[in-house]
């Protein structure tokens, strides 16, 4: 039976949502599912990993994994791979996931496919479905060689626990020769309120049509009324109007909310690739020929600076209830 590994990542002592999604996707492939956790807070997530299908958890708790970025994790993971020879290794396509996967592949010469949306059985092994050409086409790639790796995009699978229980835990030690050449000096958490962009059920996104950074205030107001999060196009991120963390699209985040409201966004392919999976798309744009209308379920042709305040007044008058 094949052995599939998921590199399970923690954010602030909790499993990253993408790790739970990847575990869910991996479970559908059958085989023995195992997780690797290299984080000082890892002991707290072992039960959850079991619920999501991991029969074994390789657990490293050394503080160095947090202090020294990806180097020690990639080193230890390489040792584990050489020892246990998994048939497939899945990572969430996060900053750390990409960093660790790249270093692992460089150490052991493993195959890597990035931007993966799905993994399917193929022959005696697996193939990865990834999106190319600005997400206009999907390509299926056979994963050859020992322990091939796939970097899976967020929201490729819907996270759902299975019926697993307490997994076997294998303690992993950090060898003294593990490289520790880069040390984290400071971590700054940007204060935010409301749901996270990637997890929000409603996303209100703004583009250059907002005309000035201060006009994002009306999107904040609308998002708050709908218990949603505020996103943005790259044009306004590049202009310094909002932080990069809000960018939706090819070089930003992928979101799949119930409702996506695009305000003054033209609908360039590089933007829509990050939001076209939303269940309902509403677009507000003064140009009736804007490409975003081709994707939208509801289109409002008008000035965003008039339409959004009118929407806010209407919601306030109705005593908006978050979905
Ligand atoms: C390699 C690469 C990667 C990229 N990655 C991303 C990415 O991740 N995310 C992303 O978003 N983009 C990305 N881009 C940029 C993308 O191609 C577009 O340039 C960008 O999405 C345009 O942003 P925008 O829609 O806000 O601006 P514009 O294209 O300038 O559109 C502004 C829209 O606002 C409308 N408008 C103007 N005034 C009003 C008003 N008062 N009321 C209503 N509507 C109004 C206009 O009709 C227009 O449709 C990438 C580009 C490249 C080359």
C-alpha cells in the first residue's frame, strides 16, 4: 500500500487551514496517510491530524523550527524521507511550504510540481493537476522518481475531518548538524478584525475604480456589515493603497467565498483566477463592457462611490444580518 505524507504547517499554534485541506484531499487517494509536523507547538495538533486521517505523525518540537526559518525543517524532513521513502509528499503552497519543499527537493533531487489543484492516481503512482497560462488551462503531470512532491494551492480541497482517531506518534530529534544560518529576529502581526480573507464567506474587493486609498473605508464598512473581509486588486496593492496581504489573484490569495463583491475592478485574468471559484459574484463597475461582468451573477453598472454607500444605507436600514 502506498504511503502519502502531508507536511502539516502551524500558524500561531494552530494547523494552517491549507494543511487540513491537503489532508482531506490526500485521504481521498487511499493508502497510508502520514503527517510530518515540525513546530514547537506541534503536540497540540496531533489529535486533529488523526481526525483528518493521519495514521502516523512524525513530530519534531524543537524551538529551532520557529527560530531558524526553513533550514532545519528541510534538513530533518530530508532525513525522514531517506529513512521512510514515502510515495508522495504534499505541501500547502504557503511561504513556508514552498521554501521547505524547494530545499528538500534540492537536497534529495526530488520531483516537484507547483500550483497543484488536484492529485490523482496514475499507473503505479500519481499525477498532479496544476493550472498554467494564468489559470486558463489545466495540465496533468505524471509524478516520476522517488518521493515526488506537490505544492497544493489553498482551497483546492474542502477541509473535512474523517473518522480517524489517535495516531501513532514518532518523535523526531533535531540533529546538532542541522543548518541554522538564518534566525528570525522579529515577528510582526498586522492587527486585523473580522474574518480572514481566505476564510471569509463574503469578500468585498476593491480596485483602481475606488480612485483613492481613503475610499477603501466604504468597503471596510460594507464588509463589516456583511461579516466579510476586504480584498483588493494588484493595481491598488502596487499603488500602496492597501497591504499585499489583501491581494486576490494569481500573485495574491485564492478565495472561494459564498459571495464576492468586486468594486471598481476590471476583471483581468490575473485577478479572476483568484476569485472565480466564489459561489456568487457581484460586480460594480461604471464600464458596462468591463470583463468582470462576464463572470458575474449580478452586475451593477454605476459609480462604485455612489453604489456602495447606497448599499450600506440600505443594509443599515434593514439591520444587516451576517450570512
Ligand atoms: C504576472 C502578473 C501577475 C498579476 N497578478 C495579479 C493578481 O494577483 N491580482 C490582481 O488583481 N492583478 C494581478 N495582475 C494585474 C492585472 O493584470 C491587472 O492589471 C489588475 O488586476 C487591474 O486592477 P484593477 O482592476 O483594480 O485596475 P484597472 O484595470 O485599472 O480597472 C479599474 C476598473 O475600475 C472601473 N472604474 C473606474 N472608476 C470607477 C468608478 N467610479 N466606479 C466603478 N468602476 C470604476 C474601470 O471601468 C475599470 O474596469 C498581475 C499582472 C501580471 C502581469
